[in-house]
């Protein structure tokens, strides 16, 4: 009797680890593949929509610093933790048609007065109540900003310009840009390979 019980126990154990049927194995493979896809999406999608996303430059408004066809990664996370800064290049939804995306440089900050006169940009704020001529080292030598204009910015408004001042539709034409239209700042240029760089500061 003991021998029979021991034999039966061994057979039960062996049966519990028997190879799965063809269809069970196929279903397991599908589930493993689906699990990898689900986990990848849970990681990638938040990054894609809330942290960084790619954009391709179109048009001449930011030449000579950005050209048509260049591939940029836009940092969407930084502005959750700090305010946009003067000189940063941003991507935003065009206020007159939010389905379009524009790329420009931040020139004026909320609460400031921006004056364009004599080809130069002057910033008036609490620190410079008499005004400060903006040093735009990212522009080619001799490039002027026209026409003359003066704008007072509200608490959530920014004044943005394209680097190619002769070929840019920007705040000189359609007014201040509200913070609600911002997508993020240009962080990395990935393409073409010869122009690849991290876009930090205001020297590009």
C-alpha cells in the first residue's frame, strides 16, 4: 500500500509540470509580447506627451540658428518647475490658429515693456526702469529689428521674435504670446548629424 501511495504522488507531481499544449504555449507567447508592449507604452507615452517630444523645423524664421528640416527634441517638463527665461527658444501653438506650431525666441517677460526702435530691442522693467538695450549675441552682426513698436506685457504674456527678423511672423505682427500656448523649449538638435547639439543658454 505504501508503495502505491508513493508512486501516485510522484505521478501527480510530474503531471503538474507537464509541457503546455500547443495552443496554451501560443497564448503564453502572445501574452508575453503584449505585456512588453503595454509596459513600453506606459513608459514611453508619458515621456512623449508630458516630458519631451520631437519637432521638425519648417521655414526660415529662425535662420541662421535653425534651418528647415532640422529635427529638435522639445523639453516640456522644465516649465512645470520654473518660469521661461529670456533668450530661450520655444515651440508653441500659434495663437491665431492653435493647430499650427511656431518656433521663436523669448525676448520680453511678463510685466515688462518691450520697445523696438532704431533697429534695437529695449527692455523696461523693475531692474531697468530706464530701459536696457538687449544684447542679442545669437543674431548675425548688423541684423536689425524692425519696425518700431512698443508693447506692455501682462502677467502671463511674453514677447517672442524669430532670429531672422526680416522673415518672421511673431509678436511684432500678432502681439504678445500667452503662456497657455507654450509647448516647451528647444532642448536637443538631433538632425542633421553635423548640427547635433544640446541647446542650452542663449548662444545658439
